[in-house]
C-alpha cells in the first residue's frame, strides 16, 4: 500500500503564516501537522509515500527528507491547482495498480487505523457534523455502506461529512474515474473533486464501507488550530526539555517546549507550544503557538499564533503574526 498526502494548498485562511511556511509544517502540540499524519501511517507499516506539493513545496520536501530519511518518498508538483481529483491524478504512474491510503494534509484524525488498513474493502472516513454544506458528504445505508457521495451539497441529504481519509483498493478504477471527470468536464465548485470521483466509482460498482473517526481536528484556520493544539496537548501531556533551565519561571502544564529555548521570569501555559531556539523573557503566554527562533520580551499573550523568526516586545494583545516579523510596542 502507498500513502498519498496532498499538501499543495496555499493555506489562505492561515495567512500571514502561510506566506512563508506551508500549512502542513505549522507546529502543533510539539509536532508538525504533517508529522502527526505520517507517524500515524508509519505505525501500521506504510513505508512508501507520495506527497503532492505546490506552493513552498521545496520546504515540504526538505522537511520530509530530513525528518524521515528511511522512508521511500516521492514528490509530485501540482503547479496548476484544479482540485483534489486533479492533484491525485498526478500520482497515477507512481501508484500503478497498488492500493492507496489518501490522507489530506491539513487535518489530524484519531481512529483505529489498523482496523481500516486490515479491512478487505475500500473505506471512507466520516464524522457527523452540524452543517455539512462545507464538506464532501456521503449517504450511507444501515450497514454503513456508501450509497452516494456529493461535494458541498446545497441541500444535504446526510450529515455524514468526509474527513479526508480514504483507503482505496481499486486504484485503477479511481484513476479511470479521474480521467472521466476531465473528459466529461465534471466539476464541483469549479474544481475536479475527489468526492465526484468516488461517486463515479460507486456507479461503476465499487463498494465502500465507512469508518467513524473519534476526533477530527481541522487545522485550516487560526481558531481551530489553537483549539486542536490545546486538545492534543491534553492528550499527550506535553513535553518540556530541561525545565530547570527556565530561570524564575512557572510552567503550567500541559505545554510543549522544544530544544534550546531560553525562558526567564515568565509564566508559560497552559496549552502552549514553543518551537526550538526561542527566547521568552518577562512574559505571560497561554493558549498559544510560538514558532522557532522567536523572541518575546515583556509581552502577555493569549490565544495567539506567532510565526518563526519573529520578535515581539512590550504589549498585551491577541496576535496573528507571520514569520520574519519584528514588532516593538515599547
């Protein structure tokens, strides 16, 4: 089985951070979004990965090659973004006739991945949502088998949303359906969507079972990213490196503080992730994510997302600051 992880999106809802950093590499609970996904798949023995990259794709490639040097990896560039179906179609020659597990690169899900991988049928991850109009939606029967799949329906006939996890055994039929979408110009909301390809497969007789995810963390915007950071820190308990080195500082767990951080005269936590080589002095930080090589001095931050190589001094605000920024409110 090969894993396909599309990470070509520009992440417009997380700007200014995604001007300089791919969304999949934003830190959360001590890891990157991409690492949560890859580590989960590695646990069940998947060793070959196809990353569909685009905007800032070289950063994704550098990160993967440095972090996972023993994995077999491929990088496919989607320079013209025309939707998820168009993106995955680019992997056809690499996939061949192998089974695939597709995991969209901007969501973290908790589910029984071993049960899904071992299932003899193709499977789609779903979760009930209050407003399914912004998602791909499936109609299922009493046994959990998929009857129809529709992308962002104006009048949904179901509240079972697709969460971005797809195990597909019939990959050749999947790629045939991608080709059919292009030939017949079948688009949803101006793009070639994977959901429409799934509907095509259903019409060709492919049977899809469903599996429900326990938790679904959408990391596509600041508010949900910070919420996911807090929940995941609670689950993992966080991690601090050599807390005795934090001079006159109170740590309120759970927090995750990476290597080589200097923290003095501060209160950190709860629910804070700090990247490596950052310096925090005379500050209070809670419910926030702080990037790498960032400096905070005499600040009070709550529900804030601070990028890497940023410097903030002398304020009490809620911020959304991108990389390579320097702000002095003194």
